[in-house]
């Protein structure tokens, strides 16, 4: 049984897994939306949201932790100037994972992970829900047209 398993191993040892998550976090900060496997996207949620939380704390210790985690120092101003004001009133849930079918070749399940409230076009269209009366009126057949 898998009691007490706190994270996915992703088929890598701990150093490789940490490097992978750091690089994926940097890519997510840079592009605000990336496509990866479902397992990696779900595992990336924790460090991606932790970076925003560190920025919100606005302490030297939190800045040092963020600086140690993000491998590209030129991304730090983007976190403070663009992402932090966007999420100032939000208490959590800074990321969204949307499934994106299967990868050609090995059929691995793919997903997009993105920071919410971004300026990119939505991946899925927003459908307006129809009331039952509207659905039933569309299904009714005019008996005059049948004859």
C-alpha cells in the first residue's frame, strides 16, 4: 500500500527530479503556460505556487529561497512585477491543469499547466449553459415538415 507517499517520483532520482521541477517552474514563469505530461504538471503545481507565496511574503528569507529555486535570475523581476500584483488578492490556487490528449509516439497523457488570469487566449471555449426549456424546444420536430 502507498501510505504516506507525499509526491510522485516521475521515474527519476531525487536530484534529477528537483532539477526537473526547477526548470519546469522557470519555464512556467517565463511562458505562463507550458505543455507537459499530466504527472509532471500535477507535481509542478506545488513548486509553482510556492514561488508566488514566497513573493507574497516579501521577506529577505523568502527572496533567498525563491532565488535559490529559480535557476534563471532574470525571471525574478517578472515574478515581482507581473505575477505578484495579479495574485495579490488571491489566497491560493494560482495554477490550472488542463488535460490535452495524448502524445504521439508513446501515448503519454499530456496536459497544459498555466498561471490563472493570464492574457493568453483560452485553451477551451467557454460554453453557455442552456436551460432545459431551450434544449427541449430545439429537439421538437415540426409535424408539418414531416408530411
